[in-house]
C-alpha cells in the first residue's frame, strides 16, 4: 500500500494529484487544476493511462477551476476514465455564459456543460455528507457548511458573485518577530469575506493512521466547527502529517482557534509569492502560536522556488530559522507507505 501526494506547481493556484495503491489496485484523485496554463502538467500525470477516480473542484475561482476547464475541453481527454465529480454549483437555475461576464462564472458554466454532455453527474458536497472510502483512504468533508454553499448558490443564480480577485498587501519585508500575532486571536481576527472561498470544499484525508488536511480556500470558522464536531479540541488536537493551508496562506484564512485544534509540523502553501501571498503574517502566527512547543521543528513547503519566495526571509536575522526552529522548503512530492 502507498499514498503519493503531488502538489503540481500552478502559478500560485491549487493543483494536487493523489495516487493510492491498495491490493494491486490504483486510485487517483485530482483536487483543483490551477489556471488553464497548468493543464499541460496535469496531462502529464494522466497520460499514463490512469483512471481519475475522483475529481474535486473546490470552488469556482480561476486559480482552481481554470485547469479543469482546459482538461475537459481537451479532445484527447477520455471521459470514460473519469469517476465521481465533486463541484459545488447552483442547481437552482440553468446558466448561460452570455448572461455573465465574470470569467469564473463562465468557466463554471463551461465545466458543467462539458461534464453533463458526457454523462457525468455533478455532486454538490457539504460537510454534513458521509465520508468516502477509496481503498485505504477515508475522505471526510470539513467545508463548506450547508449555509455557505447556499449563499454562493444564490449568488450564482442571480449572477451577482462577490469579487473573485483579492488584493493582498505584501508584508514580506516585515520581520517575523515584528508581526502582532494577537490579531489571530478570535476576538481580533478578521476573517475572509469572500463567498466563493467560503464555498470551498476542504477535506480531511486519513491513511494508515496518518491525517492530511487540504483546506482549499475555506473559512477557518467552518473548519473549526467541523473539527470540533469530530471531537477535537485544544486539549486533544487532531494530529496532522501535512496541512495544506487555506487560501494560499492568506492571513484572513488561518487563526489561532484553528491552529489550536491541530498538531502539525508540516505546512504546505500553494503559493508562489504573487499577489502578496502567502502573507508572511500567517507564517509568523504558526511559528509564534502561544501554545507551540518550540522544540518541535516546523517545516514550511512551497511548490515553486520563485525569486519572491527565496527572499521571504531577507528582512529577518540570519539566525531566525534556528531561533524559531523552522525551515523553508521547495518540494512537490510526498510519499507514504
């Protein structure tokens, strides 16, 4: 048995390919597709005659759905090898591309039309759904809540989505020790207000007593509520082998309440430094979390070694990685037996 997780570099977007072998059978899962120009990398993964057992489109933002649209429009894509499709969409109306000039809405329409034209059923997913088992993998949906999904469905129906492009202040020149991490406490925290991000499908993957959290662009309040429902608390946090941080490391999508519910040393950011992401404040919040055991090393991972990310610690003391006991790594593949 094995599990392979590949974070495909997606120009700052999300694109994750999972491969699992169980009793001589292989399972493959694709979580998002980055932008359209990411598709050629996805195709390389699929070109080995692989069946795609589960496709998860976490939400409709371009840096998540663009590569999926490109995949489905490829004349060489074999729909007979596509299994279940999870995508949160509006079932309330039939959308037409000429009714809306928003690129993400247009791509959602195109993806729906392609899938339905090829006999595929689209499954709307919320965190009250039952877990899914594939081989030795157990997948539990953490986000969205039914409320969050209904909000975005109504916005899509009326063609009035919130802004899908979010500007972020570049804080990379601020030293890690200078951030006010009290702003990550629930009483001071400012949560992401994006309705599309709030509709994100975030999952907890369990394999061989190891847990992996893929947070998409989910809101931390929803993740906290679901983890608490599953029985986790500050005194008994969920042990995570790997935590794919929400929304490319935005400081509005991770808070101390969420960090208190997880025990994790390995944090992955689907980010390349563009649009100010990740916020360096998020790294500071993780490293300086009040209840952190400083003896346990924290490892930050990124899929692309960009010039922007290589300079993320330039404003810090040269000994900062030793003092706060962490490392910055550029890695795409993670393998587990």
